[in-house]
C-alpha cells in the first residue's frame, strides 16, 4: 500500500533534480550522490529512474535543464512539478472511478 511517507514530495524531487544537475555539471557519476540523497527519505531505488528521466528530458528538450537556487525554482523545475502534480491528479481520478 502507498503511504504518505512513500510518496516523493515536490521538495524531495527538486533536491534530487538539483543533485543530478550538480553531478552532471561537475562531471561526476550521477547515481551515487542521488542514491545517498534519496536514501534518507526511503526513495533510494529512484536514483536510476531520476537519472534516466532527466537525461531523457534534456535529450528531448535539446538543451540543458536549468535548476534554481535555494527557494527560487527555475522554469524547468516549475514545469517538472506541474507535470508530476498533473499525473498524480489523473491517477487519483482513475482510482476513484474504479
């Protein structure tokens, strides 16, 4: 069963994306720091997923995905949260109709 603790919050997602961006920009391996960050929240197995999704996003966009700093989100981060939120809303609606 899905519990509140098993759901990645937008703040955790942004932290993971920023960790991914930093690793990519510095040329270090992406998954070890992502794994370390996500382990604290019980989402460690998502490290390869986030790596793949972000790499795919850059490939599709044809550009570097930008990240913000501190509490300021980039346009890309806003879009990412919006897409995740929309998918969550659709999934809830589908479950209600089952």
